[in-house]
C-alpha cells in the first residue's frame, strides 16, 4: 500500500462520559448550570472592573483579562458538550476538530502565562510598593497581556499544525468529550514522535517556566511578608495574594499533571476528568474565589446589584 498523503478520516466520534441517556440528561443539567455560573460570574467580574474606579489597578486589569479568558476557554468546549449530552451521534468534522483544538489551546495556554504575569504583579506590589506604579505602568501591563496572548496563540498554532499533518487512517473514535490534543494524536496511524516532543517543549515553556516565575515571586513575597513587624500588616499583605494562589493551584494542579507527561499511564477516563476540571470547573471557581475573598470586588458587585434593583423599582 502506498503512503497516504492525506488523512482518510473526515470526522471524529466522541465517546463522551456515558452511553446511558438518563445519565447524560442529568449531566446536561449539571454542566449547563456550571456553564451559566461561569458566564455570569466572570461577566460580573469584568463589568465590576470596568465600572468601579477603585478597581482601576494592574491587579484588576489582569483579573479582567483572566475572566475573559475563562469565558472564552469554557465556551470553546462546553456548548458542544451540552449538545452531545442530548444526542446519540456525537461527531465532529476533521476541520472543526482542528479549529476547536487550536482555539481551546490558545485560551488555555494564554491563561497559564497570564497567571505568571499576575504573580509578578503581586511580587512588585509587596516587595517594591514605593515603585509599584512606576514598574507596573499601564504600558507594561498591556505588554504583559499581549505577551501572554502571543505565547498562547503561537503554541496553539504549532500544536495544531503538527496534529493536522498526522495521518488518521481508519479509527476515528476519540475517548474524550472534546478535541483535546493528547486524545486526538493517540488516534494517528503515523509516527507521532514529533508531536510528543513538541508537547514536552510546550509543557516546559507554557507550564514549567511560568510556574517557576510564580514560585520565585512567592518566595520573595513570603520573605517580604515575614519581615513585616505588624501581624495585621502581614495579614493585609498576604491577603492580596491568597486568591491568586488558590487559582494557580487549581489551574496548574490539573493541567500540569495531564500535559507534562504525554506518555502518562493514566486511563482515558482519568484524562477526561482532568480535562473537565481545568476546562469546566476551574473557570467556574475563579470568579467565586476572587469575589468571595476580595472586599473591593464584593463592594463593586454590591454596587452593580444595588443599581440593578433601583432600576427595576
């Protein structure tokens, strides 16, 4: 047989979470509620940041971008997942699959780099408070956000390009609920060594380097906080970082486990659970973490709620 120059597979079929219609209907309701919570929560964070002058600081500028990323990331996967919960024929064309892979990778990769930028912002705020406004100028903040988006987009283009050049000969069933890069390349009938190497490199650049930046930032932050004599001052300084730490733990804890070792022995079901955690649950919890632990955000949201009630009355 001659070498195949083009993929034979024209569409992929998702296994999803369950074949039981009743279970899928229950999952539909649960995931729909999660998705709506994600949309509403992150949208309120963005509105609060843009309407309250007290939130016109670098920290909230980054938080607004994080909320926007969460909306985009979860929207790249969840609407399709909801449709597939209600149908027995869970398919997606090859081109749409590659588009979803590229889009979700862009948003997901960008978020990890942005979290490192947010850690650097907290480092400057705690360790260099007198020079904070100079160091974290509006221009610098915009550059950090643009760098995050550029890094995420380039990673997505590279991974999608390598995936598109694989040969998919006959087996087209993806044991997943979305076109996730690790799940897709497992179906290839051609050599995928280059894909695995590129994923390892991407894991180093997109996950490990930002993680090192975050760790180093918090080492300096903790050292600076411990040098504060007042216990109230220490608490106030550390309280500005706790929300970010919780989000970092949530994001990196799940994604790093899945992506830093493409040849993991984890079962496909474990892979799906991990992908569901960082693709659906984490974007839902991010606004809750920041709003529940931040007095300024809660105050801004309270103002929005008060205006809405006044307008209705």
